[in-house]
C-alpha cells in the first residue's frame, strides 16, 4: 500500500498539471475569446492595492459563454457519466462509504473535460472537487486492475483524493488530513488511511511544484501576525459570523439543487439554465465568475481594506448564489474555492465593520485568512483539515492560534444551528461519526 501510495502521488501530481492546462485552455477559448473577459489571477492581484472596477458594461457575451459552457458540460455528464455531476468530492466520499470504492473509469475523463469547460466558461465553481473525484477514480481503477480487496480499493480512493488535492492546493499535510476527515459529519478521522494519504500527498506536491513552481498558492504579508491576546475577541466574533454563514451555505446550495431537480426538463439542459443565471449575475458583478482566486489573493494581502462594507457583503452573497446555480444545476465543479471566496470576503467585510467603529488593531488580511478557514471548516465539517490547509495555502502560520479559535467556534455553532435545518454539511455523503467519538452527529446527517 505504501508503494501504491507513492505511485498515486506521482499520478495525482501529473494529473493535476494536465487538468490545470485544460482549465487554462477552456478559460482562454470560452470566457476569454467569447466573452472577452480575463479573470483576475493571483499573480495579477499581487500587483494591485485595491479591488479593480471590472467594468464590463452590458457585455452580453458573458451570458453566451456561461450558458454554452453549462450546456456542453450537461450533455457530456448526463450522456456518458451522470455520477460526474456536482462537486466531485461528495462522489468520492460516496464511493468510499456506499460503493466499496468503485468509481467508473469513464468518470475520470468526463469529469476532467466537463469541469474544465464549466469553470473555464465562467461557472462559479472550484477545481478541488473535480480533482478529488478524478484522482479518486484513478485510485479505484488502479486498485481493481491489481485485484486488491474492497478495503484496499477504498484506501486507494482516499490516497488518490489526497494526492490530487495536494497538487491543486500545494497543501500536502492539510489535504492528507482532509481525505480522512471529510468522510464523517462528526469529529472522527479514518486514521488507518492517514499514513498512506500523507505519503501520496507529499509526492503529489513535489511533482506538481516541478511544473508550476514552489511556494504557496496565495501570499499573505509577512508582517501580518498574532501578538496581542486581546485580538482573540475579534477573531472569536468572526468565528460566530462564519458559523452562521457555514450553516447558510449548504442549505442554500442544496436548496437550489433540489429546485433544479424538480424541473421537468431534460437534465442535459439544466446546467445551461444555471449558467445563464450565473451570467446574469456576472453582468453586474464579473468578479464572481470562474474560480475567483485573484479576488481571494486581494483579500488575504489586505487590498480590500478600503472597499465598502456593502460591496464586500454583496460579493460574498453573490458568489454563494453563483456557486449554487453553477453546481446545483448539475454543472461540474468544486465547492471549496468558492467557499474560500465567501469566507475571505466575509472576513474582509468584518474588518471594514471594525474600522467603522474605530477598531483597526486587527489587520484586514488576517481576518480574511481566518474567515476562509472558519467558513469552510464549518460548512464542510472539516475543521482540522481546513485550519491546516489555509495556513499552508497562504503561508499564514503565524495566525494559527486565532484561526484555531475561530474555526472551533464556527464549527460548533454550525453543528448546533444545522440541527434545525435540512442540510448539515456541504458534503451530503458524509456519515455520522462512530458513537465512541467524543462529538458525533446525533441526527445522522
């Protein structure tokens, strides 16, 4: 298993390189050539000191790009591999719990193409979900070819998921933990798989960095640190806000998904409708199109400090709505990056609110980074992994203590609030933690 984990690490790293190339090509030919829109990149954001206007006017070609992308993705997915719809990570979790690790080989190809087209055309989705399902599929296929036992194939699925995510986010430790934590809705880890996910994630990280360069995915200023204990009060309050947002996120997402499923029209065209609606939002707020990595970088470097509180809140909610329409309609894409977008802008908005009351002791960049971790850690029920991942992705290790506090508060509040809502987590296939765990989901969701 260790040797196979290393092999999956190499495959996951190379697979991520190919998928990122496909994504760049799709974005160039669809969102770029059709709509004439070039989303802000991380590198481009580092050169800015404020949120650009992104004034596209009434660029109706945005509607053409997002609608066409949704249509192509819908036809591909529902014709060849219906299980490739949605955000991907949930498919990998379902394969582990319900399908004895079985993922059809065609899912690897269909998910890759459909996700690249969905995101590249402007769909508000992330690349982590597709990568998780693609790499998990590779692990499943390889395990079956080698005639491994069902239990070993399930382990291969987890190692593949960790390797793919590590390569995409350059977060080897966090994604290794994520693969064993995301399986359960309560505080429980699939500990037996952790040595193998660690090995696979480490190799995948090394492989992808040979092609993309070394360093973190985002950069937080080196001057940002935690050195005043009284600041924990503000991080705790941010944790409360993120816990509320973490409760709203899965319920809005699955509410939109259920609404689309209720439509009595062919599934093939539903992602096109979702893409059209995302395009309508993009006419007014093109910042929410595609992955939004550049805007996240602006937030974690503190360049959104001068933006208005209202604009930041509108962008955060608009991204949540666009994510729900893109993926909930049946499009192919992840939920992690859009959730980070929502959390980063929520943190930046909280910083703007504090400034209105004359509180400027806590850097806006720090609140944005902690907001990312707390929002997704709560919404996805993965507090440990997300805390580590966000620190690795930003290099913000000096903010680990406030991030830990905010994530803990957000997670516990989300667990309490979600008992009264239809959906408890962004990952519907999660199962309750075993009864011997100190914290577990009492209602089984």
